[in-house]
C-alpha cells in the first residue's frame, strides 16, 4: 500500500503502491501517509519527502468504495468525513517543515490532483497526464486543488483544468507552471533523486525556514517580509550550540 524509505542524505520517500486500485486515497493510505510524516518530523534525519506512485498511475483519486455510500450520508456526515478523514493529510503536507516533492508518472485524476498540488515541488515524466474529473462523479474538489491552482495559474486556467474531463499532458501543465520540470520517463526518478539530495544537503532547518519564508510571502507586506527574513537569517547564522556556523564564518573571512 505505502512503501517507505529514507536514505543517508536526508531524502525520504513515500511510494503509493496499490496500482490495482489506482493508488486511490483510501482511509488506510491516508493514515499511513500521515503516520510516515509524523515519524519523519519527530526524527532529525529527513529534510525532503518525495511522494511517488506507480509508473502507470500516480494517484487515481479518492476511494471509490468509500464514495459509493457518499450520497446516502447526511450533509453533516460528509463534512465530518472530509474534515477528519481526508483534509488532515493535505494540511500536514502544506504545514510540514519537510520540503515535499511530487514525482509523477502515469495518470493523475481527481483527488490525485489535490495531492500533487499539495507538494512544494512537482516533477513529472513525459508520459504523465492530469485530469480533474470531479464533476464526472458529481463532486467538487475539497482537498485544496482550487486554492493551489488559483495561486499557481490564475482563476481561468484553474477552472479549465478543474471542470474539464480531458487529460492534460505534463508538458502543457509545465508551461502553465504546475510542474517545475518534465523529464523523459527513464530519467525522471534519477533526476528527482539528484535534485532532492542536493536540497537535503543544506539540512532540514535551513530548508524548512526557507519554505516558511516563501509560503507566507504573499500574505504579508514587503516590510514585514524583510523583517521576517532578517530574523530567520540571524538564527541560521548559529548552530544548536550557539556558535557561528562554520560556513557563515568562512564567508565572513573571505
């Protein structure tokens, strides 16, 4: 269901591995993902978390077995399920100190798009494709896709992707700014691994503080942003023992 690993460079992987079920976001898979994030955040080794799927499908959406009873639930039951069963994963990805990276092969459908967009960086194989498909099953996205898309590509293109039943190729979505890079299928994983190792080499503290600085940039004034950056940089100039970081000292002495 979920394969987990972490290497010595600080790069962790969460691999969705239920292709026979379309790597759908079942309750068990969501719980496993949150549990892995918890474990990584409580430890000190990981700086980057890569989420990847199967070569045929990254994530095919929500759990169709669960949603068979969706229309029989009351409105209160639906809201409770979304708020306690699905949305916590997407909140965790956005708020995590780990830099989250989507490594996308194959198809992305429905809630798989929410998962893709919840990651900080997004890389895809040439053969990857994305389809909203929410309206096809009588639903609207409830795990953040409209929020992310409006910020990434504007409201018009966000609506185009969300209301459409068409598959959008990775190359098109890279032009829109949804994917950071698109690689040949046989080069994707090695390219993503190299990028993530380079990022993780800077250490979790620096990476997470930069993530937070960018994440809040659109919600504060320029003056407040500069104050926040100055405060963060002052902290990053010291190690846990309070001594000046050697890399900072070397630059100062140069």
